[in-house]
């Protein structure tokens, strides 16, 4: 996978510009904001001075960079090369892949699938999927109905399965964090699947040991998107994992090179520490699984115990009237450029469609005589209206703006959330 050079557009953190001084940083309600930024910046400087090299911040910041460095120095024997080899094998020889693992490992895969792939991935033909396999999930519960339904779907006696052009595969996302009952359940499913598959491609994805420099012992490997347990499924789906890692490295550089009040990640953490709630409006449902991953990450770091009154709450803006009147503080995840344009059921003549020459992907532009607003324009109008209402009412708010939902943007966002969560955990320990 070739990395597109000089195409990375950074995420942007915007703070509500219409806030009165009483609720803005420096006002009476936020008199400790600058002091909190200073405390967070001291944690950042400790990492820069390598005083906590074995701690969470050092390891998590270096993980994407270490993987890319290892790949550049020993391409044939690197972990990324191993992932590419396994992904290519599964892509070439299977049309359906089951990811066997825990809920934590599944939420990472679902985040990649939802953000970077077609919303109806399994419904597309193999050609429309770029010869990548359909995906299924198993082993995250002891639910008999779910397991039996999967067994029925893959049963060799099922008529639809008798003349398949490709065999199917199982990837076991193993983790040392898995509980005994979950391990028993996954082994039980693996045995049944192996018996059912006539030509089954089976692969066990093992995380690095806690002593390995690419491992982060403080965070479960199944929750790290840049561990093999996250990168292998992404590569199988055809997602550009080099760009995911490059995006993460860009966030790391932003965090390490920017001090104090100018550091947007520090400000993100400080705002959510000072606010009464952690409410985020999701303006693109492609980040819904990502929000579940963020909740799992903060829970595993113990932030739910340190701040029990402030769990993450994710709202669907167009269905939640709370945004307009009841919330004192609300963050927004906004995507500037959506993946798809409005396409009607009736095809348009090619000479009536204008295509964006600045886009890497085919993107239809408005024709001059078009008067119907697109879904994105409707969402943008609602987004701007809610922002103005919050500002007029003197309510605080943040907006994290994504240029798009490509791999470079997603890698930046996931590393941003990892650093912010670990910073909060360090802050709680320092209190």
C-alpha cells in the first residue's frame, strides 16, 4: 500500500467563539483552566524528558512510529510485512472471514469497518468490495442464539454454501486479557467452525508480549487500534494501514511539539475536566462504533471510577432536541467532506455530471441548475444552527473537525483519543 505523500490535513479543534467571559477560559467558572493546562503540560514535558518511558504516555505515543520504523529498517521481517502477507493470503483465498474474539477486539474492527468501508459492506459483490472478503463476528458472548445463527449461516449442508467459489476463513484475535469463560467459548466455536469448513483458512493473531517494545501493558492490546489485533483486520478489509499509522504519528508530533495553551489535545482534556458532562454530538454515524471504542478505552483506564458522574454520552443530533436547550456543554464531531454524494435511483447522463478534480475519490459536484440540497448540506445547516443557539445562550462547546473520514483522519482521531484518555488517567493519579 503506497502512502500518499503531503496529503494529510490535520484535525482542527474549534472552541465556541461566542462564549461570554463568565463561562470561557479565564472566567469565574473556569478560573482553574490555565492551572489545569499547566498540570497537563507538565505531564507532557515528563514524557519529553523521558522520565516515564515505561509508562502509558511514552508507550502509546511511540507505538505507531515504532511500527513504521521497524518496517523501514527490516521490511521483510517486520510485523507490518507479516500482517500484509496474512491479509493478502486471506483476501486471495477467501470470500468470507469470521473474526473470533472478544467484544473489545470486535469494537476496533467495527470502528475501521464503519468509518472506512461501505455502510453495506457484506451486501456488495466481491468486485464492488475490491476482492476483499465479507466479515462476521463471533466469540464475544455465550449467547446460544447468536452462535447457532452463525453455525447455520456457514453450515456446509446449506444450499447456498455448496457451490461457493471461495472457501472461508477464521481469524482468532487472541488476547491475554480474555477471561476463562470467553476463551472456552471461542475455542468451542473454533472447533465447530473447523469441522464445518471443507477448505478453511485459519489464522491466530497473537499480540506482542508485555516485554516487547511495541506492547503497551497498561492498555489491553485488544483496545489498541495500532496493535496487530487491530491492524490485521484493517488490512484484510483493504484499509490503508500505513496511512492509519501516518495519521497517528501526525497527532503524536502535534502533541509533543506544541506546549501549553497552544496544544489542542491539552485543551480538549482540560475542557472536559472542567465541564459538567462529556456529551458529544455525532454528526456522522460512521463514528458510532468509534464512540463505543472510546467508552471501552476510558473504562479500561479507570476513568469511569475517577469521574463516575461524567461518563461519555453520544447523541445523534438530528434526533436529540437536548442539543438546543438543555446541555450546558456539548462537543461535536463534524466531518467536512463526506464519503458519498447524493445519488438518485435514476442514473444521470455522464455529460450532465461534473466531477471534482481536487478529490482523490470520484465525487459529484452540483450542477448549476440543481436546487435540491444534499444530505450533507442539510446536516451542515442544522449543525451551524445548533452551534449558534449554544453560543447565543452562553453555553460552552467544542468542535473537532475532520477533513474527511479517510485513513489519515481516522488515525489522527484515534491517537488523539488515546493520548487524551491516558493524560486524564495520569491527571487522576497526580491528584
